[in-house]
């Protein structure tokens, strides 16, 4: 692949991930121990766990962070597996807030936000320093997106996208595989969806491919939780496995509907990037709400697959 494609893409991805990490660190420090208290206290029912997972994920801008934290609490015996299910369902909804923010197309504010954040970060006051970290990370996210999206036209002009679509067979299958692989590789569904939004907005990929990539990112994001569950107690592995089962099941149900979804997508918004953001939000919201009333039955099924007395993975 040409140098003029790899460099801006790699740089943009690095800036995006560093910005996401910086923003999350600042928010975690602002929340301090309250985040842990919220996760531990507001999980007495699946519905309360669901809202807790949604709010904390929207606050931290990372479903992986909340899922890994939840698995850690289950492994420590602070949460039961059944309590974690509602949180996991909530993280799938909370993560859509990131995508909706990215769809606002406020890239012009990237540099001002970074300058403001850098100035606040240099101040000695800890609260202002943490706010500076948030603004700095937020600006870096949009700057990174600009760099990543800049290669869309080059890929299209040089025939790389056409080659992928032609040799990948069905664009839906190609999109699923691409979304899953990219998200699993970089451990960020937000980055994968941001790239998909930019490529679709630039006309580099067709709508069915973009929708399938969004669905695939939901599978790829499970890799982080599965890695976090290695060498943990069975209940923690149950939580990680349930995350995978829920997301894979949702993709299996909705993938055959992608042609129909593609037909109605233009009615959601006139902006291509916003269309993808709305698709992700609706997909995650429908999947989570559909399973929420059956948390107890689902928990029994996962417990049957991974018994409490099974040996830890080594």
C-alpha cells in the first residue's frame, strides 16, 4: 500500500486512540471513586443495571472500559454474573453516544479544543488539569478522524476499495469481516465506526458494506472483554462470554435485513455520516432492549454453558 496512504492513516489512528485514552483518563479522575460506587450500588435489578451501564459508558466514552471494569468486579466477588448482564447490555447503548458526537461534524473545533485543553492541563489546579485532559483528548479524537478520513478519496482513486469489494465477494460479508477484524485489532469500535462513517460519506464504500462494518464492530469489540476474562473465576468468564453471545446473536438476526435497512437509511438523515451513526444507535438499542426482559433466562443459559465449578482458563 502506498506511503501516502499508510502514513496519514497510521498517524490519524494513533492520534484518535491517544485522544480517546486521554479523554477517558480525565473523566475517570474527575469521577474518582464515584464510578466504582455507582457500578456497585445501582445494580439491584436488570433495569437499573442497564441504565447504570448506559450512563457510565456514555460518561467514559468506552464500552470496553466499563465491560472490563465489570468483569473485574465479578471476578472480585463484588458483583454477581446476573448483575453484570444489565450493565453489559447498557454498555452497548452507551457507546452509541460516542458515534452520535462524531456525527456532529465539528472537526473545525479540533485544534481549538486541543489548545484549550493543553492550556488547562498546564495549570496546577487538579480539577482544571483533568478538564484540560478531557478537552485535549476530545480535540485529538476529531483531529485523528480528519487524518483517517483523508485517505478515503486516495483509496477510491487508486482502486483499493474496488479491489476489496470485487475480491471480497458479497459486500455485506466483506463489511462484517472488515468491521470485526479492524475493531479486534485496534480494540476500539469507535475508531472503526469513525472510519466507516468517513469512507461512506466520501463515497468510497457502499451503504450495505458500511452497515455490515458497523455490525461487525460489535463482534470485534468483544475481544477486549474475552482477553480480560483469562484466568478469572467462572462468573467473570460467564460475563465476558455473554457479551460475545449477545453481540453475535444481534448480528446474526440483523445481517439478513441489511438490504431492507439500506433502503430506509436515507430517511434517517440527509448526512451520510449521521445515517451510519443512527443505524448503530438503533441496532444496539433494539438488541439490548429485546434481551433486557429475559436477563434471568439468559443468565441460566450461560451458566449452563460455563458451569460455576469449571476450571479457570490458563
